[in-house]
C-alpha cells in the first residue's frame, strides 16, 4: 500500500464520527483533492472499504447569507472498520 493511501485511510478512521470530505482530507494531509479522490476510489471504494455519501452543508458567504452546498462525505464501510490497515506493507 502506498504511504498516501495509508495516511488517508488512517485519517478517515480517526475522524469517523465527523463529516469529512475529500477536501478536508487533502487539506489536513497536504495532498491535492484530486489525489485524495483517486486514492479513495481506486484503493478503497472499489474494494468496499470506503463509501461516499451525498450530503449538504451550510456555508456562510461574505455577505452573511447562508448557502447550501452539496458534498460527498467519506466514510468507512463495515469492512473498512475491520480492515487490518496496520498489517499492510507500506511503500514509500
């Protein structure tokens, strides 16, 4: 497993109770959103360890008005919660 994939998985696992997006993960880990999205899709979602759930968040704009924005929340599946990530070999 690539180091970035390992870090992404552990970030999602640590923040399981939060509503996190690929942008949140990218910002926290110093990665691009595109890299995070690709890793989640290819390394985790395709094998059933993570899923994306549609949601909406409210954002206060500069003019004080509230804007509703659609987002995809990243979550572990039941299989992902049981996955032995620390037993996987890490490639740098």
